[in-house]
């Protein structure tokens, strides 16, 4: 499932970055709730699918190099979730 998490995290990060850039304050638009909710499932599923493999690798005492494959999608997905929610919150305040 980690391979699925890689695909979801990359797709989710790409779509979220394009959405946040197109709705930046430089263009005079703010991020609405609809597009925000449309993007959130991809990175959330990436964290959901990569999480169990990452936790199992940590508990098994794997070396740091072995944690890269299951760990990167979880970090990218979590970072994407934080980025999108932060952009939405920033848009609602202004």
C-alpha cells in the first residue's frame, strides 16, 4: 500500500500546490471551502496508507534508510494537509 501512498501524496501535493498558487492573494482571490474539501482526501489517504507500514518499520527497528520508502508519503501527505488548511484559514481571515 506504500506505493499507492506515493502516488496519492504526489498527486495530492501537485493539485494542492496548483490550487493554492492559483488562489494566491496576488490574484486577489481567496481559497473557498469547496476546492479545499475536494483536495483533502488525496493527502489524507496517503497518510492513511503509509502510516501502518511506517509504524511497523519503526517498531521493527529498521535502519533510517529503510524508513524512507514508507515515511516520505506520510510526511508529504501531512505537509500537504497542513499547507491547504493553512491557506484556507489565511484566506478566511482576510
